[in-house]
């Protein structure tokens, strides 16, 4: 499909440029076609037929961009596509820049800034979690919260300005407690939005789960069980995995990057295994979740749990080979998960535990906010905190009003009411061509 959009120039619409290129089989030209209906016809270059196509026109402002636009559905042969593009370029069209369609929709009032940003987030979403967050953004969740915050601050600003008009009479239009509550609630809301967005950003690209433990604990078998195919080599020889092996799966709607690592033991058989163990420890340091896996068919070693103490990652102690447990593992009390990577026993319990940890990491209503948006939220919270301190120390209303006014301006940047080229560039530079 080839899509185009543009404003009329000197009374000529983009449709008139196509009158000599496309006609329906009944002889109608583009200018005479009804909008929002698929028309079957022929694209021609002079007397030469290029392709049979479907043509749909959208008369502005009733279009995605708010301008006149059209879509041509042609056969997918690259030679045909190139010929059609060449015809359009000769007629005065040009290639769209990344995000230009969505940018025009925003500039023409068809989309809010948050909804425009959500288009890219929806396209790039790699998991159900990311897709739901992007959809919340497109439905105006962020904008609604900001407008509610702005409304409270505007009411406070009105009271502060009224106090300035009667400063000689020492009249207060809002009590000290009311001012502090509005400022405190506003700061809390801004910091919550920023914190939730930052937590979401940390797992947006995927939750990293490292399977670690001693050699022959069954790490590679668990990797293959979770992935659903033989991704890792399984062997009875200790130290088979010399480097980590990576695969992607989805758990609880979240994209998971799963790592099967080299086994950990006190003495490496050679320098290559030693390097593998060093990489395992490095990976443990940056994983979100560590599965410490041990062999349940051998005598229990209480020191093994120390491998995952002190890590920032959330730990899960996994006891493998539950179908042939050693006597020392019987009647074990604790949060250990017993599984058999070979038979699949206990895997559902393990996935449930992983899902619970992911749910704790992912804020329920988090939004996919860019770094510049999160920074503005931090700035807003800082301004409101300064305003609250000014109220507490008895500063003049004009000082407090200035700080509150700064916060309102920064909210306007987030909602798109103040839209500098820098902000627009940061949003639309991430888009793909054709959006």
C-alpha cells in the first residue's frame, strides 16, 4: 500500500494531480471519486498500464492527517511499486519523513501529543505489557492526569493572584493548609507518574532472567523446557556450557530474555570454564531475576543459597530432579520451588512464581514516557516542593505564584499546548517512514 497526504496549493488538490494517472474501469478520474470507498481501476503512465489497483481517497479534514490523502493498494512486486512511486514523484509528490503523517495529524489538531507518541509505542511494543501501556497512552490516560493536576494548580494560582490584588489588606483566599495540600498532592502525583514510568522503562525491553547454579544441576534442561525446543546442549559432562546462551520467551505478558549460564563451582577445569563463570557472575549482577538451580538428587548443600545473596536481582531457589529427591531434601520448609526439568513437574509453579515477581516489577497503570517527559515531571515536582517550602516560610504570594506558574507551563509542554520544535523532534524522530 502506498499512502500520500498533502494540502491544496494554489487551488489544486493532491487529487487533481492524479487525474491523468488513475481511472476506474467505468472511466471516472480521481477528482470525481466518492471519498472513503475503495475504487477498482488502473494506474497508467501515458498509454502504458502499470497495474490494476484499489484507490481510496480521504477528503480533509476527515482524514488521519486532517489533509486530503489517499491510499493505493497495488501488487507487491517491487518493480510495480517503484514504477508507481516514480509516477507520484513526477507528479510533485515526495517521500515522507519518519513520523511525518503523525506529525501532520498532531499539527492539524487530529491527535494530542500523547496520542501521537503512542503510535510509535504501539508499533514498537514487543510484549502484551508494552502494548497495553501504549494503548493507555493513546487513550489519553496521561493527558487526563496532567489536566487534572493543572486544574488544581490553576485554582491555586487564581487564589494567589487575587491575594496580590489585596496585598495591603492582608486577605487570604486560600488557607495555608489548603495551599500545602494542593502543592503536596501535585508533587506526589508528578513523582508517582515519573517513578512508574521509570520502573516500566527498566523492563520495557524485556525482563532478564539468569539460570545459574553448579554444573549438572539441569540448567540447560530447564532452558529447553521453558523455550520449548533444544536451545542448549544437555550433557552429563560437567561444564558443558562455557558461555551463556540466550533465548526469548513470554511470561505473564512480558517479553523475557532467558539466559542459560556456565555452571558455578569452586575450581574451574580450565581457563575457558573460568571465563564462563566470570561471565555468569557478571550476568547475575544485571539480571532482574536469578533462578538458582541445584540438583535435588544429591545431598543438600546449605551454602549454595549464598550464590544469590546480596544481588539486586529477585532470587528464586529452584530444586531440580524432584522425581528422585535425596533424603536430605525431604520435608524442606521454605520458598524453594521443586521441579523436574526432564518431566515438566513443578514447571507451572515456577512460572507462577516468576509471574508474581514480574507483576511486582511492572506498575499496573504505568505509561511509556520518554526521558524528556520523565525529566519534566521531576522538574514539576521540584517546583511544587519549592512552592510548598515558600508557603511554610511565609514568602510573598508573588514568589509562590511564580513557582506554581512554572509548574503549569511545564505541564503545558507535556500536554502539547506549548510545542517547541525541539519537543516535536524528540517525539517524531523515533517513528518509521509511513507513520
